[in-house]
């Protein structure tokens, strides 16, 4: 299992994603299904590509970041760890590019 930071923006974004998964797809089972933050959400059947797009739309609205869905394919942005990191980088202004 990959280590996680337990406070601050990383954990805040992570919790919001797990809550979204529970509310929209897994009804209280998201934490159990996401065994560790490095697993592929699509390969494990936690989300399909359409649901992943819905998650990105939610993150854009919630955190006011922009995710270019055309560039997501093949970028390993289907793990909780990488999605959280991408959002936090934009929140911190560490990435000058306007899209994921």
C-alpha cells in the first residue's frame, strides 16, 4: 500500500473523491474497493471511462481546475494517487499549464 499524507490539501482532495465515489457509484464501499491509492480505478472496475470523465467534471467544478479529457488517455490518471496529485498541483499553482 502506498503511503499517504493524512492532512492538508492531499487528504482533502482524496476524501472528496472517495465521497463522490460513494455518493455516485459505490454507496459506502469506495474505501474498501480502493485498496490502495496506486491501483487503477478502471482496471479494477471501480470506474469505467465514462464515470472517470464524470469524476473529472466534478473535480473541475469543486476545485476550479481544468482537466483536458483528451489528454488523460495514457497518462496514468486513473489512480487515486495520481488524480489527487494532479489536482493538488493545480491548487498550489505549481503547474503553469492550464490543463491536466
